[in-house]
C-alpha cells in the first residue's frame, strides 16, 4: 500500500470514528434524557456535545483535522486550506459515521421516535437564521484556532468544544443547534423525520462559507487596509 493511500485511509477512518462518537454521544444524550424523564437535562446535553467535540479534536486532530462536519470540510476547501480531491472521502466518512451511530441508537432504543433529530421548535425561518449564525460563529472560531485544515493544538479543542457547548446551551431549545449536516441528516434518515432536514443541510453550509471571507478581512494586510482608507 502506498503511503498516500495509507494516509488517506487513516484520515477517512478518523473522520468516521470522530463523527460516530459525536452523533452517538450527542444524540444519545438527547435520547437517554427523553427515556429517563429528563435526568440529563438540556444543560447536560449541551455539555455532552461540547465535551465529545473537544475530546475528538484532541484524539483525532493530528490525524484528519477532526472536521467531523461536512460544513467545516467544505469551508476549509473554500478557504484554500483543504484539497478538493479529499472532499468526497471526508464527506462520505462523516455521513457513514453519523449513520452508524444513529443506526446503533435505533437498535438500542427502538421505541424512540426521533433519535435525537434536530427539529424546529418555532418557525422554519427562525431555525434557518439561527443555524446560519451559529455555524458562522463556530466556523470563524475554527478558522482562527486551527492550523491549516487541522483542528489541533493545545487550545483548539477547548475553544471549539466551548463554542459548541455555548451555542447548544442557548439555542438548542429553539433550533436544535446542529451546526452540522451529518449530525442532523443521520437521525432524520433513520427515524424518518425528514420534513425539516433541508434547514440543517443548507443553513450550516451557508454559515460556514460566510465565515471564510470574514476571517480573510480580519487578516487583511495593513497595506491593503491603508490603501482602502486613502
């Protein structure tokens, strides 16, 4: 096996494992909270999402970059940090990991109706705007603290996991605070609740894309800014 192929397999496998862990623990917390009569609570669910993201970044960031999210991979590509030829493998691995997690949760909790699917509590427009802004903030932080296309380093996991926790804490009751197409698509497919999945496929991708030019403006050379002001 060539080194290039071996590295590609390792990266894809890391994305599969990481996204599996994210969906299994995150949506698993939602399911168990429902099954146990609210023992975990909304705050516990938000903490679970933040902690599993942080843990996977520290565990897998040096292998694949720990994107765990199609919107993140696409935004890294738009930012010129990630090669286009790796996009299909990353997206398929992320979706496969999420589907495996939702499938296993369905086996463990066959009577659960939604399997932690993200569903709007208010209007579709409200959730669309919230998901867009939440993912914009998350991606901006990721672009600022990551090294190239890798979410790695001493503070990356803490910063990114903290943002996920924060956003899930305050926006979760309204829109679900998905910020991740794979995290939303998998439980929607397995549970059959596809009626609002378009929100969670489109808004996170658009929000992540919007973060790319904003980050570029923040790092615009001083000489260009001076020319603009003259």
